[in-house]
C-alpha cells in the first residue's frame, strides 16, 4: 500500500503537495483497507487522516480541498490505466474513488467533511438542487454503479468505457463554480 500526494497547479495558484511512498507490511495494508471500507474512506485518504492525527496536525480547508482534488485526479488516471489493462474491477473502484473525492473536494470548499456514502449522496442532491443541475445526480449514479461493480463484477468493458466519460463529465461539472 502506498500513500501519495503530488504537486498540482490550479488556476494561477501553485499547490504544493509532497509525494511520499510508504510501503506497508501486508497485515497493515489489509487493516488499512478494511478500516477504510468500514469508515467510508478511501485507503490513501484514511492514511493521511491517521498521519495527521498522530502528528497532531490540522489541514486548513484549502489544503484539504487540494488533497482531495489531487487524489481524485490520481484515481481517475489510475482508473483509465486499469481499464486499458483490462482490470475492470480495479478500474471501477478507482473511477468511483475519483468521483467520491471530487465530491469531497467541493464539500471541503464549503467547510464540510463527508465521511459516509449517504453523506456523499446528500451533498450531491443538495448541490444539484442549488445549481439546478439534475445531471449531477444522474452522473453520480454512474459513479455509484462503478462502486457496486467492484463488488458484484457485473459490468463489461464497454459499459465501463462509457462510464469513464460520465465520470469525466461529472468531475468537470463539480469544478464549475
């Protein structure tokens, strides 16, 4: 299991995120994944939470937005890579993660922290209503179907290829102010 952060540029601001790779013993990696699933976090996200708490550090809202956005972008790239390699289950989960983290990024901009799937849905529904954009809910359904596919393995490559376009559109819409 590796934890990542990266240097990214948004608009005219430079966002500094440090890339660190931590190799965990298998037992700890499995525990981290189990705890992440149990708590509604993604593994890298939970790893950063553990580090933040153990180092007694707080992330300011801008840092949290940047963290979620850089992980979202990373997961989207990885999802496409897994799809190109034919690993449909990992592609599905990475693309779900990209969408979920994009939602968390928007929520963090509003000072909110979302931890469970229900919180993601509630936020997307409210955002859709506020923006008068039903596409947000429809596109989040695509993300949710990818998450379900990770566990149920029902979708073929063509379905996931189509879903990638939906996730890309969803993430672009979330970035609109």
